[in-house]
């Protein structure tokens, strides 16, 4: 049993405790509360809290920081990243993933939902240094993809590697790159096997134009490369995804920037989570994100960084700061839930991740702070730079 003591303990799911204590055994939090005088490792003048959870990231592309100038045209960005991908190979992708992990850990992230475009490289990777859900990316523009086979391979891979903590999921990439059939098969597979599913949805105006009007630059780009465009015209991206059963209940929907009035009733009662990436949003100069409407609809909102191809850092504290610049009415405590308890719920780990509670994973971070307890949440959302201390599954990193 390891006992940690800190001047302030911020469990997230409960109020701040002064002179707090967390008792850890076998990678799990056994108990917590006010320090009772027992021998403990004293972390001192810090806020001890759950490690953060990045709900949308592509570690593959960590090598692309600064490689694509910010541009309002999503189609141009897609062309550019496709060109860049053709210039890179395995010797670039593997260090890129490792560099991304280092950046996440340094800034207090202890879990990541990573979209993996190159699952064939995973056998060459060391065990991930943080809790990682590997969402296998699927695109069937050029070749058919069988989600059952993809899931079976990922399951076998993961079951043979007990040192890899986290899990697997499927990611049909987006309605413009994953056919209605692929999306429907993925949804059925995830429902049958209780796997999480994530996808990019309603991200750009060009995506909406492609499906609603069967026109615009994204439509023309995909028509030009031979995509079957029969699913476009007169339908929103959200409705296209839902029409053929393309989303299981509880799916993790990245971006959701452009929601039509007719989409809102379709989203109700389906336990979807929405993942907002504030700095990527800024990078593309998007119109305001409909955060208040999602919250009013009772939708579980999480934050992610997306990749370094459309962001300058993989730092959830920076994402929270940007969110509070654009939505200053959001309480710091709510913003912190977007990177702790909410993504834990999204992945099916409510009460077991993203909070300090008995039975939760001992994934913890400490932030230097010497101010009053009542301002602890403000101190967390103002934090910049590396965290002072990290514990993953009961082990100090
Ligand atoms: Zn993404």
C-alpha cells in the first residue's frame, strides 16, 4: 500500500480536501480523504488530482507540427496531409508516436483515445507509456474493409500483450471516407462486441456542403478520386451517418461543429459523447462551437487535442484555456470534467477513471500550487508547463 499526502486533493467527483491523502494498492485507489496521520509520501504544496484524459488524438501525426500552415479550407488541408503522408515511412511514424506520448505525459495526460492509421506498425511499438485506447482507423475509398476482421486482429494483438494498458476500438474515419456500408458494419460489430466506436463528424462547412448540396470543394475532391457520391445530396453528415445504422449508442463523435436544426432530434437519447478540440477549432478558424446547446441537450462533452497536423501542442491544459477564452461562462470545475470524468464515461469507465474515488485507477498528477483551497479549480485551469509529478496505474513515472 502506498499512501500519498498533498496540501490539496482535488478528487473532481467530490469537493477539494485540504491536507488530503490517497491510498493506492495494486494500481487502484483503495481510499482517500483528509490525512489521518499515517506514514505517507508527502508531495507538499501541490494539487493532487486525477490524470487527464485526451479523448481525440492521432499520435501518428506528431511529426507534422508546423508542417501545414493554418488554412480555412479543409479540402486544402486534406490534400496537404495526404501529400505529406506519402513522403513519410515507418522510420518516421514510430518515433512520431513516441514523441507524441512524451508530450502527453509531460502535460499531465494519463489516458488517450488514439486513432491509429497504421495498426500494422503496432507490433513494432513498445508498450504505451500511458493508458491508451487504440481506435483502428478504417477508410474504404479504395479497398473494401471488413470491421469484423479488423476488430478480431486488434483483439488478438491486445490479448497477447498484458503490458499494454487501455483497450481497443474501431474508427470508421468520417462520412466522406467511410461508406455507409462500412459505417453500418462497424456499428454492428462494436455493439456485438461491446467495443467503443469513434468517428469524425460534422467537422467542416465543406463536409456539410458535400452532403447537403452534393457540391463544393470537398465533394469535388472526392468525386475526382472516384468515390461513389450516391450518398450525397439533401442530407446532413449527421443524418447520413445515422440513416443506415452507422452509429451505435454511446459513440464518440469528434468535432460536431456544424449541426443542422434537423440533426438535434436525431442525437437525443443515444448517449453519444461529443469531443471538442478547441485549438484545432482555432487553427481552422471555425465558427463558434455549439457547446451550450450540447450541454443543454445533456450530451457528454469531452476535449481532445486532435493531432499536431492541426495543433501546436498535445496539451489538455492549453485546450481548457482556449475553451475558456471562447466560452468564459463555463465554470472551471465543469471544464475539468471535460478532461476527466466525462471522457471516462465516454469509454465506459465511469467511476473507474478520471476521478479520485475508491476503486478507481490510480492515475494521478500533481500541480504546484500554494494558494487557497477555494481557488483550486481556477489554479488547475490556469496551469501551464509540465506537471510536477505523475502516477500511472499506481506507479510513479
Ligand atoms: Zn481527428
